């Protein structure tokens, strides 16, 4: 497929998606996907730019960021109670890890960004774990004190 056909199809798809969403013509399942699709389409376009010319490593960054945001929007739309902060930072870590790897380590700064984002991912997951484990531990200790020591039973 030549470039003008690719870009033409991508722009038509993106424009129609935005138009249908703005006119509220889109039915519920597609409306729920319209945000993630609106973010994923440009991400896929940038991924295509990189895959077409590997020397344009910079295209990995907008591709990764847009696809990460599409994933976050999708998970947030389906599971609104889930903390998606970890997914955001994990996606950025993968993105900048790819920049570092695909440039053969020339872009050393990308490794630093990837590791920092992995650290943020771990902190957010740890915080989410504490929000679940601590209340469960308190309930378990309370049940043990009441039942396990013969107070109620």
C-alpha cells in the first residue's frame, strides 16, 4: 500500500470516528470504544511510520504514548474502579525501553526514563496492594481474635 492510500484511509477513519461521536450517532459499544480508538489510530499511524523507516526511531515515542493512553482509556471505560496509573507508567516504560533497544543503546536517556517509569509502576502497584491487603489483614486479625481464641465460639 502506498503512503497516500495509507494516510488517506487513516484520516478518513479518524474523521468518521470523530464525526459519529460528535453527532452522537454511535451506539453504546462503539461509543465506549470511540475514545480508545481515537487515541489508538494516531498511535498506529506513528507505529507505521517507524515500521516503514527504522531510522525514524522518534516515532516510537508518540506511538507508544498514544497506544498506552488508548489502553488506559479502554480499561478505565470497562473497569472504572481499577487504578490505571500503573498501566500508564508501564506503557511508558515499555515505550522508552523500545526506544533504547531499537536504537542499539545509542539513546541512553531512554533507558533512564524507562527505569523511572518502571519504578513508578511498582510504587503504584504497591499502593494498590496495600489498599486491599491492609483491610483484609485487619478483618482476618479481628476474626481470629473473636473466633480463634474462643470468644464467640
